[in-house]
C-alpha cells in the first residue's frame, strides 16, 4: 500500500474542496438512518474520511464525530470544516488507521468508499481494529464494499473530469479478474505522461463473510445500494448492476 498516501494526496490537491456537498448530506442521511436503529448513538468514528464532508454533515446533525485521514491535503481541508460551528463535534485526526491510538469506544463506525485498498490481510487487520479496539459492546459498524460484477463490465470505460485549476483529466477503468481488483487510471489531457492510479480489491458478500471471521465482528446484514437487505446467497441482477453493497456489522465475541 505504499502508493496509497501519495495517490490520495495528489487526488485531493487536484479535485477536492473544503465544502459539504449535497452528496455528503445524502450519505449522512443514510448513515443517520442506520444510527437511529439503536438508542443513544452519539459518538461516531469515520475511517478514511477524506476532506470530512460526510463527517461534517453528521456533526451538523448533533453527533460527535472523530474523522481519521492519513493524507495531509485532505486533512488540511477537513480541519477547515472542523473549525466551523456545528450542532455536534468534529475532531480531525491526521494519522494511519492501522496504527493510530484512539481513546474510548464508538457507538457507530463507518468506512465509506475505500475498503479494499491493500491485501486481504490488510482488510482483516482493519476489521480486527474495528471489532476489538474501537467498537462499543452494543455498537455497529458500516462498511461500503466494492463488488466485482459491475466493475468487470466497466473494464475499459473512460470518462473525463475537470480539476480545480480547470484542467481536464481522463479516468480509465481496468479490471483484473486474477485477484478481482479494479484499477483507476487518471491522466491529464494536456500531458499524458502525468499519470496516477489506484487499485481496489472487490468482494462478493460470501467472500466478505469469510474475511470477517475471527475479527471480533459478525455480519448483521448485507444492504443493497438502494437500501434493502439481502442474503449473501441470493444476488439479484439489480445488485450485480451496482458498484457494491453495504455491510452492517455487530460485535462478536472471539472464541
């Protein structure tokens, strides 16, 4: 994962802004709904928070949110959002979530748009940290997981984006069936030699269940992107047509 910090730092400097968007508020609304399934949810942890737009939107709803982000460009933007008045609290921790020491336990933990960076062992290590180090005894965790089916279909897809400085960037998607990973390639239209890429492991629900074993977590339910619960053994075409699914996790005593 040596590439990850530089990649996300450069992406932030190219595209990110210190603002809470409508998309951030829509994601926060979904997370608020899952938090509302239990009484007394107050303390929330976001992993891989980026510039903390979702965390800020949750803080606006009165939650106390701790947002962990390791790339300095996003962390700087996040601190700008944290300096603004909110109904709840927003604390930015610039650190690596594999090694950071966080005080106390959290009622709700989420990781949005990032699970799958690194190896299977890296994902297990993170799940163990969630289940054994951070999650309250009656807490819940929500993971946004990329699945393989639609990313396979998107192999070769190209699209363009405008950077903060007005330059045009092309995104090209490549899918590797060996290892079930997609690669995100970015290059500028003006200078194709400027290139950066990320790679993300995709999982089926059954693969995720296997990944979570002996981590201190158990699957409460799988949730499709349109919000309905589904079984790991019953994957519909509607689920296959989306980029992934959500997993709601609960604490599970280690044997």
